[in-house]
C-alpha cells in the first residue's frame, strides 16, 4: 500500500485531545497547516505524517496509539477497500493466533504468511456447494508494513482484542451501509432457542453479531466434548463472511462460515441444526422469486414476491431438526399483511409458529419445527415487549409450560384476518391497573429544580483550568483500554450508555491488565455526558475518562458540573471538547460544595426528566387504550365505574 495514511478533522481533534473547533482555528490561523490531500471540501483528508510533524513543530501534545496507526493505514486505501482489509487482517491473525503468544514484537516481528486465506471452518466437514465460497480473502493478503503493524497490535493487546478493535472501527465507519443486530436483542434471541451442545445456524450472519452473542459462542471445548456448540453461518457478502469467520475462529469456536446467496445457493443443503437464528434483510424484492417457484422449502406456501421475509422463515424451518427452534426478526407489517395471510395460517395450523413478540423496530417470531405425528398447540403467544425486553423470557417460559395468560387462540386468528400484530392483541383487563401504577410512578419520579439565586451581573472570580488542577495534583486522570474481551467475563464494566442514562454497570469483561477500577466519588466522562459515581466495584469502560479528585481540596460534584457546562458550550457541532482547558472558579472547599450540591440537584432533575418522559409515553398509551375500550372513564358527573 503506497498511499499516505490520512486523517480527517475529527481524527486530528481526537489525537490532539481538542475539539473540532480548535482544528478549524489552526487551519485558519496558521498558513503552514498541512493542506488537504483528499476528501471533499466539507470533509477534507490530511496526511497523518504531515499533521504529526506540524503538531510537533508547534509543541501541541498528541498521541497516536498503535491501534490508530493501523486503522489510519487501512483507511488510506479508501472506503471501498476497508472491509476487504479488515477481513484480510482477520485472516492473518487467525493464521498466526498460535504463534502470537510467543512471537517477538517490534522490529523483529514478521508475519510468516501475510496472505493466509480466511478459514472457512474449524472442525467442520464438507466443501461449499455451487454458488458459495469459503469465507475469507484471497491469497494476496496485506501489504507487509500493514501486516507487521497488525501483528504488533495483536502482540500488544491479544489477537482477539486487536481484531475486535478493528471491527468496531469498521462498523462505526460504515454504520449506514451495514445493518447490525442490537447486541441485547441478539443475546435474547440466542438465549430463547439455544440448548447446550447445540448446532446453531445463522443463514444471514452479516458480521456475526448473532453468532458472537455471549451465550451463542462460548470458549471451544475439545471436538465432541459434551456442551460443545457448533456454529454454521452463511452471508451474501464475502467480506462480511470472512470477518465473521475470523471473529469466531479467534474465540476458538467450532465454526463453518461460507459466503453466498442463501436463497439461491444454500450452503448447507440437508443440514439440520438444533437452533436457527436470523436477522434477514427486510423488503428485499430481488430474492429469487422467479427461479425458486417450485423450491421444496416452501412447505407452507409459495412466498409472495413482496414477502421475502416469509421465504426466510421457511428457509430457517428447513434447516432445523424436528422440535428444534427458530428465532427470526421480522418487519412488523409481516404479522398482518394480506399477501402473507395464507402462509401465516398454515404455520399456525401446523404448530410451527409459536410466538410473535413486538420489539423496538421489529417483531421477533419464534418457531418450532413440528415432529411427525405431533399434535399442534391450540394457542400462540403474542406479546408487546417494546418497553421491556426483560419480559420476553419469562413469558416464553410460561408459554412452554402451558401456564401463560398472554396467548391468543389459533382458531380465533384463523377465523379473522390472521392478524398477529401484538398491539392488537394486548390484554385489556389489566389496562386500568397498569394505568394507575404508571401514574403513581410518573408522579413519584418527578423532581424539583434547585432554587438558584439570580444575579444582575455575573460574579468576577479568579479562575483556573482542569489542566492546572492536574498539574497541581488535585486531579488524576485515567482511561480504559480501547477494547475489552467480553466472552465469559464476570467483571462488571461501566459503559458509555450507563453514564449517559445513569444506570448501573451493564458490561462485563474478564480480568486483564490495564483495567481501571472505579471508586465512589470518581468523576466519569464520555463524549456527551459526565457523572459522579456513587458506587465503586466496576471497571471503567472503553471511550470513558476517569477523573479522581483529592477530596480534601476539590469537590467531585463541583468538577463534574463545570465539565458538563464546558462540554455543552463547546461541543456544538462537535463530539469532543478540550477538557484540559475547562475553566473553574478558584473557591474554598465549602463554596465548592455549595456549587456541587446545585450541580447534583440538576443531575437528579435530568434523570427524573428522562424517566418521566418514558413513563409519560406509557401513561398516554394506556390512557388512550383504557378510555377507548371502557376500562377507564373520565371523572365527570353521571359516569360510574
């Protein structure tokens, strides 16, 4: 690769620890600031080497991590090749995974085979059929200097952590082009259908999110050992299939992943998995309707041209053993569209479709392949879980144990339009009770704003900066590793979403070097939020910065409040601000605590507003439903319950 690694304005701001506005000012004020070498007028690209040289010349502090250097070299090849290079990096790391634990680093580290092809399977049998290819890039591999950097990154952080860092950057860079299943939804789907020792298949695996779910991809045991999970995957994009194969292989998972069109060129003909999970492409009209009219997979009816999702449902059922389970995400309209009515009815009559569950943005269909001679059930679970994913597993378990009160009789659905839209079938007898509970929670969550004194003129107070406080030893800063291993971990991790939403640590990792433990009173900041930690015991997550104050001289709520205020003023149009330049008044500890208490009350108010906003939407929906169906009535004269 002969291209000079490039960075955009956001990259420069991140490397130099400043806001994007500062980079714009440098370009305007300094005639010798490097000229763009690519990009567009609105999104210019600069030479990384020229920018580094300029920053050194002007004494600007900056830090280019090894991971950033690898990523910038990949980006220099252009967006169209990013996925290909990430796949090739995975192929290189999988081929070197065993040697990396003892390989030297630095100038002595050399890849044995920079062009090692991607691994299509680990422990699987058989060859890909017509129209499918083994997952992974071709033999030409990576340019030697980039390959060396990738191996050095793996030696420094571990092959899996290094590769997940590159995959995360790739997904961020192509977030609009790549559809990735939400991690909490992916984990839920796998938990609902997987059993120990199962073979699990995803026929539209993308970059492997479903197959990489913590419960779906455990650490590999010896082949044939009880509890071993065998993973099968197929993906239309050869690049994405290669990435999935490498991500699984680096976790030591027994897997076979191939690229190809699952509808036209099934990679696993005759294969029967114990469970199938799938997040298929929605509304894909060119799915092969004309070529596949007589396909034997259409056991429940030929999918209409405009109903490709019903083709995916039957494809998944074809690949699951009798009594095996399928979890597939579907567009909400698939539960009611007239064109799919006959297939939905046949699925219900046969006992194949067992649940339709509304999730945020999509529906989850749970299916079970009927066994020969098995009597089909008389009802189906229909559940609205858009506000509470945690309700799905208990409801599904209750349904399996024939004790659910959230089912609808199949005979009633068949007599109507076979409309299984969850909102249409939600229970009405509990609307009044649910409304009263939501109203009480809404009122309890409300908080009053702090009583702040209004001044005619702002106080003129001597000020300092966060950078000065750090130099004086009043504040120390720490940052977490950019990527953490999550598989099988039980060490709690505070994530950026936790900081933003004020929730308890939701991530997990394994004990490893470089982790930053959180203590009560620590100030934790993300790009968009700042929070003072009430509890300790968790580890600092990626993309977070920890500020630990000397509480004998500095109040943490005081610091957090001014950090938040500075971020709100400076980050307009930018995702970062120069935190070291944050200005704070020089006050006694007693005065700081007064400010800190006011800042803390504002933080409580913010959390309350967030909670009441969610509760308010629930309250409105329940009120509308209850008034419409008679379970609620207005407090007017002449009306009685």
